[in-house]
């Protein structure tokens, strides 16, 4: 019932290791393509937004745009939905930070020397050495930027992971063996309490995604989080800022509807617009 998240450098072979672990254990393998497929279910525009933000660090203006906030909320909602099913191998996308503190979750980081990464990229993409290096630098920069933008953390901070591997010191087979052993121990930590931590985070993500993907809300701030980690009976807290009273009432109504049978406290502040506002 464990969940494995893998953070990695581009071209280090982490995808192959993750896929091999998933196949041997019968886990679902969740990579970029799977996330794209899931985002497409929410609407083709969200698949396109995922492709765009995968390749471009959002500007300051884009970070405040409803489409970016919607993309982030949907992305996190999808990852947590997979985590709720257990027996998952999730590649990248900052999943380690979303599942931090979940007892049956194992977060690992895989890196590799630049030379071996260049060889893999040349083989996979049929490019020369110079272009392989450019691809690696670009991908690493984008992934690091995305994690920092979304979670305010350094993507390669060893303290954020349960296990850290360097393919210069550990072969893929050794990494696979060590990770599978660790997953068997994580299996033992699964419980209803541990499951409820994810369930509560997922419901919070669902509420946030439902509001954030609705462009009719004229809001400048939105956060939804568990009131007490893993305590379903205490429910959620929604904090939002909007520019008009009508949105304030609608936002509260939608938050309660999306929360379903789970309690939710809503604190919606109204900010008056200036006389010369362009909004």
C-alpha cells in the first residue's frame, strides 16, 4: 500500500528505474504523459497549460493569473488522487512535497554524473554532445524553477528525501533493490490514519481546483488546507480574497458544495479597487 515519489535530474535514468519498480511490484506508474492524460480529462485547455508551464517558468504576472492557479490546483489534485489509490510510483512534479509527512510514502532523489547523462540524452534524442548538454541544463533549470515556484523549496535538497542515490555510486539494479526493500517497510506503516492525511489534502485540493479553474471568480488570493492534519472531523479552512461582495458569497457557496460532507470554514476578504484600477 506504499507510495513512491521520485525526484530526479534530467537524463539520469530515473524513469527506467521507476518503471521497473512499478512493473515488478504491480504498482501504477505515473509519469508526465499520465498526468497530461489526466489533465486532458479536465479539458483540453488544461493539457495545453500543462505543456506550456512544463517548458516555461511563469512570469510574475502569470503567477497571479487564474489559468496558472487553476493549473497548479488541478495538477496537485491529480497527484493526490493517484496517491489515494496507493501502490503508486509517481515521477517528478514535486509530488514529494505534496506527500511530505505521509507515513506510507517514500520520497527518493536520483542523480547522475553529467557525462553519463549526456550519453543517455544523445542515445534517446539523437543529438550531438553540445545539444545534449543544452537540453540537460534547460530541463534541470525548468524543473528546479517549477518546484521553487510551487513549493518554495530547492528541488535537490537532500534533506527533503528519505533516500538519495547517485548512479555513479549505485547501479540501477542496486537502487531498485534498495528502494523495493524500503517500500516493503513503508507498507507496514499504512493505516487509516495515514490514509486520512491524504484524503484530507485531496479534498482541500479538490475545493481549490474547483474554484481556481472557474474564470468567473475575480479573486486575488485562494488557499484551502486541512484545519488539523489527518483529522477529518475538523475539516478544512478556505481563505480567499476577492474584489466584490457577489464573488464573496458565491465563493463560500461553492467551497461548501465542493467540500461535500466535510466541514469547511470560509474566510473571504473583500478588497476595494482603486478609482483608477484597470480591473
